[in-house]
């Protein structure tokens, strides 16, 4: 264990998960490591949930993380009724149910914004930070595991720190991280990242022996999510996007190796990146949040020069693959704090190509990426907004229908707006590509309906648009009552299709 805990004083602070969980009291702000079920604490949250469930203790905490975390944290604490408020992003089913029932309050925040807001005290003091690590240095600094997220700021701001040293995470992760905390306004300096592979910080999270209250030893592995296989629809979307990018290169608007790629989390994003493996593009840079299986594919195909993110978020098989080839992959990967991986300043400087997924898109290019039917939270905005407004090229992808074809994802008006028409350059579905650059609203509508809508819904959309133009003749033609009725129709009948 001395290889993992390299300070003798800290060896004396090793306690059980139950003893560490006893430090957590009612009404505390608890901040944890973790970003898209990766590198989050597991043993202490499980012990806390068990304590509450077995004792009947009335205990509520506000939980802050980097992004989504595994079931051992979000799920266990939700089912135990421990979470009062949650920030800033989640994907857990139990937590989602609690949010949508009103049991848990949830604040959906741009991921690059949160660390600075914590440092300025927007959330109150951080009572305890719980951080997963592969090791602790001689000076009491923390070497994180498979994600960085908001951990550096949480450690800096917390009154006390609990470190979960996870022996199930390989020590070879040491050196993969680049930890940098910017100065806050009015003293902020430019973030000195000029290229995706620039290293600007330390390989550990600064902490110190005195701040660490407890150390817990665990070997629980990340509860990673499965990625859906790349199906025909995903392949078609990837094909449309690659053809579009090839055309941009042919017209001199992009270099041959493109610009640094950003891709959101999930199966569609993974599939689209996977399509690049068979493309002619080489020497690619990846500057994003999450590093999924398709990035490993690109590394294996010698297509990628560097992959910079804030977490490793592969599937279960991808995680095994990473561990087996860790020395090869670690030379191509950098993990940074999320306020750096998602930083708008850096995205604008590098000229990112941002590729994210939408729940629905309206005919004028507004995107909903968080809410079902306008009121039921799915996951959250994540980092998509960080990149969407600041990328060189902003692309949103979605299958043209959902619910087995009963609902169109191309609608007259989105039920909730996360990304406005002003930030969107390109929409891609399996039907085709809508290039919205330099188009007025009525021009955008025609391109989106014609190129991206499913054939089953295209006549309905054309009918709505043509009547809206005729009745209003406005800059952005809408018949508001009918625009909303698309969503009402689905709520009432379970389908948007007109019954004949």
C-alpha cells in the first residue's frame, strides 16, 4: 500500500468506508470527483446510503460532481433519499425519477462554468470533497484516476477531503493528467493552450497532508455504461457528416486533417467518431470532454495525434481494452479539469469542430438537448453549450424520429430551448445534412425540412411552414397554437402522426 499512499502520516488516516461516511452530516455540501461514470467515489457513498437506510436517520445533502457518476453514488444516495439538490449533470435512472417527481432539486449548469462558480461561493462552502485516486504523493497531493472533472477546485475549496484510493485503478494512470486551475477574474490570464497536446499544469491535484481527513481503500471498478452497437442509422449519420467535412476540405474551409474534434457522450457520438476510422482523414486532434471507445479505435488505426479530455468513458469492453493497452493509449491521452477541457476560450482558439446530440430540433434550427416534452429532465446540457457557441463549426445530430417512429425529432418549435438558432451551423440526421450557415430563418426551415425530416413527417412540416408563411409572413413564421399542438398531440395519443 506504500506504493499508493506515499506519506506515513496519511497511512495513519486510513479508515473504513463507514468511518469516513460518519463525517458527513445533515445539510452539508458534498463535492465529489467523477465525470460521466468515471473516476467517482464508490465505497463512502455506499456506506452513507446504508447508514441512512438502516438507521432511519433524516439526512439530506447537496451533491456537486463533475458530471454524471455511477449508481454507487447517484443511484444509492437517491434511493436512500439523501440528496436534496444535485449539480450539474446526471444520467442515473433513480436520480432522474427523483428529479422529475420533485423529490430532488436539480440545477442544470454548463460544465465549464461550475468550478469558477464554486470558487466564488455561489453554492456556499464545500464541507467535504470525496475524491477517487490511484495514489497520494509524499506531499499529500492527489493523483486522480479515470477522470478529473471539477476535482481540483473541489479539493482547493473544501474544508475537509476524503480520498478513496482505488486499487482497482492502475497506477499506470499516473502522468496522464494535466491539472491547471486558472486565476479568477479580475486576475485571470490567458489559458496557455495553443495546441491540443499542450501541457500546462501538474500531474497531481494539489492538496496537502493536513487537509486530508480520511483515506479509504477500495477496489470497486467504474460502473461504466454500455454503448449501443453502431447500427445502420448511426452509420448513415456518420456517412453524411464525413461527406460534409470532405466537402469543406475540398472547398478550402477546413485543413486536410480537419480542426480539433469535440464529441459529446453516448452511443450516437461514439458511432459518428467511429465512422472516421474508415475515412481518409488522418493526423486528427481531439479536444473534448469524454474519451470513448471510438477514440481507441482511432488511436489503433493511427488516425489520431492526440486525445485531450477530462475523463475516460469507455464501455465495459472498452475499459478492459484500455487497461490491456494502457501504455500505448496513455501516450496519446491527456486528462484535464473540465473548466479547461470545456473552456470556451480554448475552444474558440483551437477552432473546434463540435459534434453533439439533440433530443429535438425545430425547423428554424433551435435545439433541445435536455427536456422531454419541455418539462421532464433527461440528463442535462452537459458541455454541449460550452462548445456550441464557441466552436469553429457547430454540428448537432439526431435520428429523425423517436419512439419507434411515433414522434418526429424535427418539429415546428422545440418544447425547450438549450441552443438557439444563432449557435447552430449544421444539423445531421440519417436522412441528410442541413447546412444552415448564412441562411435566414425561412431558408433554414426549407433546408431542414427537405434534408433532415423523416418522409413520414415531411408533408406535415411543409404544410405547417407554408401556412405559417401565408398567414403571418413574418421573419420567423409561426402559428403558435399549432406549433405547440405537435407536442400536445403526442401527449394525448402517443404519436405525432395524423390518424387516417
